[in-house]
C-alpha cells in the first residue's frame, strides 16, 4: 500500500468514535505472542464484516484516538528469531501481513497491515481468535460466531437476494399499485426476475418478502413523554407487516403529523409566528437512508424513537465494507442493499447523488450521526420540546400553547391537516376529476383520465379517503363523491 493511501486509511480509522472489530490502536505495548493472536483475531474479524484488511497501529491513544507517536521497534528478535518470522511461522494458513512506518503530525507510527482471512479462519499457535468489540477472544468458545465465519468464508456475506424469505406464499398486489401510481409499469411475467426476487435455488428471497403485501416484519414508532426511555411510553405506532414502500410512505406522512406548525402566542401582537419541530427535508433523507442501508438480513426493521426533545432513527448494521467515515460524510454513495437501492432509485424515492448525508449535516452537523458496534443512529433535535398535554416549550424553556381558544384550535387543525397532505400526480388528477364529476364510478374515472387503471383508481380512492380529502355519500351505485381537500387541489 502506497504511503498516501495508507495515511488516508489511518485518518479514516481515527475518525471512528470507537475501535471496531477490524482495527486496534496501541501506544508502545508489545508482547510477541499477543501480537500473533491479534493478527489471527483481526484477520478473522475483517472477513466477518467484509473488509479487505485489518489494521494494528502503534502510536495512537485507544481512548482519544489522538496521534502520540511510538517507540515500538518491529525489527527486534524474539529468542534470536526475527519478529516477522516468529509471527509468520505460527500463522495458519499463511498470511501476507506487513509492517509499515509512517509519519503523521510529526509523530512516528507503526502500522501492521493484516489481510482478511480468505478461505479458512486464521489461527496462531494452533488457536483461532476473533475480535468481539475491542476484546480478543478464543473463537472455539463462540461456536455460533465460528459457524458464521465459516459460512461467510465459503458463501460470502449474507445478502437480501441470497437469503430465503420466511414464507413462499407471497403476493404483490400493493407493489403493482405503488408502481402504477408512480407511472412505472411492472410486467407480471418478468417482474420477479427484473427485481431480483428469486434466490439461486429459485425460492423467493428476503427482498421479495420485504416488498410483498404482508412482509411479516414489524416496524414501530415509539413515543416517550420524556428525554429517555425511562420516561413514560406514551404510545407505539405500528407501520410494519406491509409492503416496505407503503410503510415508508406512511411513516413520512406520520412524521408530517408530528411536525405540524405550532403557534407561539406569548408575544403575539399582529402576526402569529409559526414554527416546526424539525427540518422536514433532513428527516426525510435520514429515514430513507435508514431504509436503504438497514441490515434487513437479520429481519429487524429500523427503530424510530420520539422523545420530547428529539427523534432518533436507528438502522441496524454498519457502513458497507468499501465505505469510509470520511467518504460517508462527503456524500459518497455506497448502498448496503444495492437491489433495494435500485428500486428506490427507479421510483424516485431516493437518488445516488450523494446529497443525503451532507444535507443532514448542513442542518444539524456531523454530531447528529453516531456509530455503534451494530448500528448507525441519526438524532434529529427539536426546535423546542414536544409535549403530550398541548403545551410546547421553546428553546428558552418558555411554555407556548398550541392554540388559545377552541375556535383557533379548530382553524389551525384544519389548516395543518391540509398542509401536511402529500399527493401524487394521479391522486391530484382524481380529486380534480371528481370535483367536476361527483357521480363518476371507478370505470368512468379510469376511462376518462386514460392514465390510471381501474385497480389504480380503486387504490387511490381509498388513500384519498384515508387522508380525509374525499368522502363517498350514499350507496355505491347511486351515491356521489364529496371532495374535502384544499381548493387549489381541485382547480
């Protein structure tokens, strides 16, 4: 590895908040057998998470990740045997590790570059080791992790397309309606192949399960009345067990409900000040990213927790192996689930311009992201505090009522309910059509509009009624539609 790339790799490792399974920082520590055991553990850990190599670096404080320099000499002998030969002799199978010296911030560093295990786990002195967090352990004592390592070495990392669905009794009616509503056609004969819904053995895979009518994976929003999970759990909203695309859409709609404009009446003279709890665009980017990058192979959906002062969005898993921390914040697009990302891209839910993370950090800073051993957490702070008793506090801690009178409450509720509605072009056309043709049926709508099938019309009518923008009065045959939406939506 050339010096420039090595320095870039070191800077990336220093940017992590905690040591990961595949790298270790030391200052001047040296014990020859211990180094050999670290090589075994780091090589195996790197393979388990899909990294090409692991690192052991002398000259960095393992707590602060500050460069302090080192006096470690890797040219020494161990019982009249060169250290590198001593280590190589006891490693099985053979591993082409190398020591390198580099100067950074006017300090000397020693870097041990360790290739990841390829076909079988690496042992030292006849024992296989593994890193769990920052600990070096005997792999024999962790049989499930050992079995997982062997599986990764033989078959590669688990993926959505290579993992079988929990059931093969899957239907995709909602997926077809979702595509149709966005003007994209799915061919009933070829969609399973084109969307890569089948594993190599011909069975439906996890990607197919996620986008099926009932995917069986819960997805919840937990609302707490305080600032942590020791406070009262106010409510739990369920958005899962549904086609993943619809779950995401409903979650975004629900976020709009939480983020309705609030009125600050305390110092009002003429104009009422309207403020929102959080930045809508940044939240959307964070939620979509969580869906695309979540480790779905464990059958765990992202976790959304709402507190009085923030929203936390947790996606399971880590950055993809080819992604770096610095690249992540710069906006380099490296999707964890490429097939799911391709579908989001096709439907214009997301894009690969790499603007998502920079847009979030522009509003809230890099500190809004935190990285744990098995998750990435995005914290969206509120502008003030949300309360569950009708009272909201501003940044100074002053209470601001949401509304002061029943009349104002009804007015604002009507305004904000209509403000938060997000309609697709098809839904707007249906509203506009029914405003002029209130007695039309599904067939009439589909025929006259000419762009939406009867099934698509049926689906969108249901959505518009759920959104409170459309109401059917009377019997199915002799009744009529009443449009309840904003005036500009039906003009």
